[in-house]
């Protein structure tokens, strides 16, 4: 076994079956995904795309919240399509009662498989080679430990920690986390995922009931939300990236538009009757953050590459709860310096987040608040 991983790092929790699934996984050298119990049809589990999974969950699990069904879909797609052979996987040991038996660390050996005869919670699985089955939390650096502890997510990447995969391999082999700068070897062979197409992703996350009023990849994206009293939106999409140098863990968007020149002022052409949104996608958290664009549309125009920030707490709260509301003190708005409200959400909760954003905008128009 090489001392350094040549893949990405993932955390896969055992789900609601807890200790029984953890014991099964360690014994059978697999990691499992509990959502597989929701997809008994092999064709859907193994080949279904976003729309097919949505139709399946909406038909057979309509009693569950829409956000729950979309979370199931997203985590099946991550587990099946975004995890690769050679990636490093962490499984929290939910049965442990001491810090010295905190996580198991393994290396993915192959693609997702399906076995209906497996115990409940283990129908979908990936084979792994366990590198270490009782890593000690007290020997893990705070950044990596915090990334692994992200609450209420089942399948995710611990991207707040630099060089996570190599550090986890070292932890399994030597019993301690060397930190991001001291780990041996090179990660030059690790895959860097291509940036997602935000336009396509946003359209998907709006769902089938939304009517798209603009051409693909045109800025802004125009849509009518037929299930939300016909709310019409005008959305500008950017990647939300880290680090924001003045706040640890915060992500930022930078306001630019095609054709806008450096150091110029940006003027947003507002389609009357539409809710104008500035939207940032944080890939590490699979979340959207929504700002009230009209708040920043000052008469002289928006400064080119102005950045707007969202805190790490808002991002992690959204992952845990579906939707979070936070504020940031900002200057140069149509009402001067103020606490600007930010709505952050998991992708599966985008419609709910837009509704919350609309309510905040109404409050601002009524009393000058957020």
C-alpha cells in the first residue's frame, strides 16, 4: 500500500442503522448507503439519473418532505457517480464510546454494487480495503476533525481540510495526523473535479415545475416558479470560493458580468416584476447562497468584482438543516451600511430558500431591515 493516497477523500456515515451497519461494514470490508433501501429496482439504483430518481421518490415516498427525497437522490448520485476506485473513505464508528475508536479509514476498491439480500441499510455498497479501523480523534488536527464531523450529512467530502486524503492514509498507517504541511509524498495525481455548470445545475435544482424563461447559459437565468404563486426570478450565478482572507472558512462570490471591464461599474438591468438574486454555489458543501441583489444596485453601479461573503457557519448550518439564514454587515447599499440577510440552502432545498429570500426582501422593503 502506498503511503499517500492518489484519490479524493470521502466521509460515508452508516445512517440510522448505526452500530449494526458499522459492524457489518467492518466485517465485510464495505461501506454502505442506507438510502439504497428506498430504491429496490436495480435499473433505478444503478443507472437512474436525477430526474428518474426524483420520479421514483416522488411516487413511492411522497409522505416524506421534498427536501428528504432530494437529499436521498443527491447522496445516491454522490455515492455512485462521484466516488472512484482509489479514493479514501472515512466511516465514523457510531458504536464507539471513546475517542481512541473514532473512525475507520479505507480505500475504495471498486464501483457501487447492489445486494438486496444484504441487511437493511446495506443494500447499496462499495468494497473497500480497511487501512485502519480505530483511529484516535485526539491525534487528528482540528481542521480535519471538524471536516469529518459535519452534522447530518451522510456522503460528503471533508474539503475544509487541506490534503485530507493523504493525511488520512498517514493517520491509518502511523496513528497520527501530520497536518496539511507535513504529510509526505505528493498529491499531484489526485483528480480535481471540473467546475460544475451552474446554469444547468440551477435549472435542475428548481425542479420540473419551474418554467425557464431564458436560453441555456445566458446571464441572467430567468424563471417562473409555478408552484410558488408564479414568483418570477432573475438569477445571477457565480461560484462561491474560499478562502475569504478576512474570515476563516468564509466563502465569497465576486460580481462580474460578461463584457464588463475591470474597474468599471456594473449596472443590473432589472426586469420589472422579477425577484433579482445574486447566487453563489459552494461546491465543497453542495449549497447555494442567495443575496438580495437589489440591495446592492446603487445608482452609480456596483463596483466591478465586488465580493459578497457567506460564513462557514451558514454553510454548515444549511448542510445540517436544509436552509439557513445569516447576516453580514455590508456597506455601499441602497440603504447605506446595513446587516444584509443571506439565505443558504442545500441544492434540494432551493425552492424553499428562494421563498425565504422573497420574504426577507419584503421585510427590507417594509422597514429597511434585512
